[in-house]
């Protein structure tokens, strides 16, 4: 069989595969792509694992029990969103806003929350094991009975936060502010 015939068969099938149309993911009218505009969207139980939602507007969205493992939510707006029981393991939430969001029982294990704003968020019984939250804002946040084991909080604002009953084995609280914080570590303590 001539060599050019074999190349034609191989490259012909490759071109046919590449020419197939790409179908973007749309759930309940919300396009799942960077900078999507879906305030108030109903995304309960949605499988959004590994999706790129960087800069998306999901204010007030219902993401209860959504699977956002390893999702890119950098710069996303999730103010007032319901993320109760959501799976956010290894999610990138750098510079995201989650003001007054509901994250009760959410799993944020290994999540990256660099410079994120979680002011007023409810993280009761949430799992933040090994999460990294450098320069994040946790003002008025509720971390009651939360798992903070091995989490890194470098230069974090914990003003008026509540850490009652939180599990803090090997948690790092370096250069953070605790004014009015309930059950926060003593200034400078690790």
C-alpha cells in the first residue's frame, strides 16, 4: 500500500473529527463559559466540574449541591448565591466575590481563595481543609463548626467573624486581623 494513501486515510479522518461543531454547555438558559451573565440562575445539582466560569456573573444564583470541583471561578461574582452543599474541591476562586453567600456544608478542600471577598458569608460546617486564602476578606463570616485543618490564612481580615467550634489543626493564621472576632486565635498565634 503506498505511503501517501496511508497518510490520506489518517489525516482525512482527523480533519473530519476537527470539523464537528462544538456545542457549548447551556443549563437552564445559562451559558457555561467565561464571563457568562447568569444572575439568579437555577443551577442546582449541575455538573460544572472542570468548567471555566472565570469572571461569570452568578449573583443570587442557586448552586445548591452543584459540582464545581476544579472549576475556574477566578473573578466570578457570586454575591448572595446559594452554594449549600456545593463541591468546590480544588476550585480557583481568586479575586471572586462571595459576599453574603450561603456556603453551609460546602466542600472547599484545597480551594484557592486568594484575594476573595467572603464578607458576610455563611460557611457553617463547611470544609476548608488545606484551602489557601491569602489576602482574602472574611469580615463577618460565619465559620461555626467548620473544618479549617491545614488551611492557610495569610493576611486575612477576620473582623467580626465567628469561628466557634471550628477545627483548626495545623491551620496558619499569619498577619491576620481579628478585631471583634469570636473564637479567633490570639494575635500572632498559629
